[in-house]
């Protein structure tokens, strides 16, 4: 029997998680927990149960790692500490400014329950964080740059959909080519928010909505669009579904730095991702960290961890011998 996985929440990320578990032979999905009526939720894994969120505690001894697929704004701040008392857990909490507080809350709960919790797992925070850290350690005299996209920003798309008169919308975050090239050349430019990324919006209007008014409201929205060069396209619902139906994303982490006695030699470290499905890729990262949580727990560890605290070998299904022979 493999590592027994539970999934809490069955939206885009939860569905991606189910596919990721299937690709890992040392794991099995035993239950999905939902706030909806379980009868209305159709999953792909034949042997797994679909249960109400309220019944999760009854599975305390039947699940090794509970993967929390809720949102960072309102779900995870409460859910992760709550479930870390009962299960080993992994979440994808991504509100960067609030990670230290979330860590403290989850750490206390996980230690109380004698469990391992891994927070803020995915590609950013997650894989991008690791690459920033490695590059900082290797090139202390240098500068970091992170570019996101081209990809769909789910939060920004949602923000547009909340505007009166908008029926549906997708927003793409796009790195500015000139900025990216300058960084890759090692020119270490000082870049404003506006110089690093542009935003492109595809919007379906409600019948009778005012195009000019909606466009103005998007472009002046604080925290989302006001600081960026933003292009708005109004299209039909059919066009949106046919041409903008996916959830691609990606980006680059680059550190440009100097070595030598007088800093005479220049180096650029770059890590990039190009993703057809943001939620499925994020789920694939989380599943590897679920394996790590299970292994750390089997060694008697407890408390909260981040990607910085977990050695790479814990993520792999391969043994130490296999890793040394095949990948080192």
C-alpha cells in the first residue's frame, strides 16, 4: 500500500492533484473532501471516496497526507492550522507578505498534533523560491529578477469579472521583452513594476454594458492594473471559450552577479518554466512535497516546513542509491 492521500477541495487545483497522484505509483488517493454536496461531485479515481469537509476528522487514521487545495485569501489561513493537528498536510499558501505569520500559526498547530506541515508549495512560492535562494547563496554580489508569464493570472481575471457589466474575462501577465533581454545580458537594470510586465485582458460584456466605462475601470484598478500598461480587448463569449479556455503560465527567475577579486567576471543564473496548465503543474510540485512530508514524519519530525527546509532527495520516489547512480 502506498502513501494514502486525501484532497481537501476539488476545484482546478484539486482536479490537478488527482491526476498528479495517479502518476506517482507509491501513492494512492483515498478520499476527496468537498464543501459541495458529495453526490454532485464526480471524481476520476474509482476507488476513492467523496466526503463532506465536516467528516474529515473521521479519516484521521486512514490518510497519511492531507493536501489542502483551498485559496490563500480566506481558506488556508484557517484550514492549514486546523488540519495540521490531525494530519500531515501540504498547502500552496501564496500571499507572500503573510507567509511568516502563516508559518508561525501552522508550526504551533503541527507541533501540538505531532504532525509535519509543509506550506507555500508550488512554483512561486516554491520552485522559484528555491532558485532565488540557491542563486543568492552562490552569487552574493548580485541582483534578483523574477518575471511571470506569459500566463493567465486567475486573481486578476477574477478581479475583472467582479466589475459591473462584465460577463466573463481572462487576463494574461506578459514579461516585457526589452526588460528580460537587458537582465539576461547582465546589465542589472533598475526596473519599475510597469517596465517589467504588461497586462492583456480579454473581456466579454453583459448585454448593454458600456465598453468605455469598463475599460476605464479595469485600467485604473489599484493593486491590479493601475501600475501596468494594460490592453483591453472586448470579444464574444464563444471566442473566449475557444481561444482562451486553458490556464497556461510560467516565468523566469534570474540572478545576475559578479565574482573575482574586483568583481571583474559576470554570471547569469536563469531558471524558467513554460506551463500548459498552471493548476496541474502546481499539483505535481505539491505531490512531491507530500512524499517528503510523509518521509520526514516517518523519521519522527514534526512542525512546519517550507521548501527551504527539505532536502531534494526527500522529494523523489527514487532511492538514494538510484539518485546517485542516475542523476548525480
